[in-house]
């Protein structure tokens, strides 16, 4: 279970005041980014992240740091 960053903080960071994100949107963005991280690790031969961090935690941290955003059509 991920405690930091919190789900509410991730939703606020992912959305905007005019167009707030939903929990569903957060799940989709985190899942897609996690799959990308895993694919990158497999293609480069990396077996685990530094500090034995999980890929999903890295994806959530990237959202909080503003490195990952949701594309709104």
C-alpha cells in the first residue's frame, strides 16, 4: 500500500482546478507509467530499482514531481 504520496495529493497534482482528475484517471496514468518503467527495465536488463523501490511507487513519485501528466483531449 502506498502512503506517500497520498491518493488525494496525487489527484490534486494530476488535475487542474478547472479540470480535476478522478481516481479512475489516476489509476490509468499510474498503470501506464508503471508498465513503461517495467518495459524500460526489461529492455536495459535492469532487474530492480535502487533501494528495492517498486515501479508503481516510482510512477507515483514522478506524478508528484511533475514529470508525468495526464493528456486531456
